[in-house]
């Protein structure tokens, strides 16, 4: 979700992961440095992917899962829809991993 005026895009979440906005500010700055549209960043969704991977597989799976979501989204056009689809697939795979163990 985007907040702020039209000239400054900032990432936000339905339920802010950080009470003081430090995480959101840092991610927005990082997106800018990496030349990534901040509107593509859904912190809650990515944190959910990381949580599911960490709890279903192993803690170290969290950053790898979020990285792969980004790569998959980029390969599918880099749109918000591509990010959502990749994140949903990653979460589903994590759930299936638990069921298969």
C-alpha cells in the first residue's frame, strides 16, 4: 500500500511491522537505492513469506525464500501482480513442505 503525496512514494503495511516506522523507512530507502519501485514492496506479505519459510523449513530459509520471490517476480515482469503470485506460491510451498514431512 502506498502512502504520502504523489511526489513521494512510501511503502506501508496494513499492520505496520515496526511501531516507529524504522523498517518501513529503511525499506523505502533501500528500494530507492536499488532502483526498485517502492509500491512493489508489501512488507506484511514478504514478512509472512519469511515467517512461513522459517517455521516450515528452517530459519535460514527465510531470506532465501524472499530472495527467490523477488527473482521469480522479476522474471515474470516485475509487476505487483507478479510479486503477489510469487509470494503466494512460496507460502503454499512452505505449507506443503510441512504437510509432506
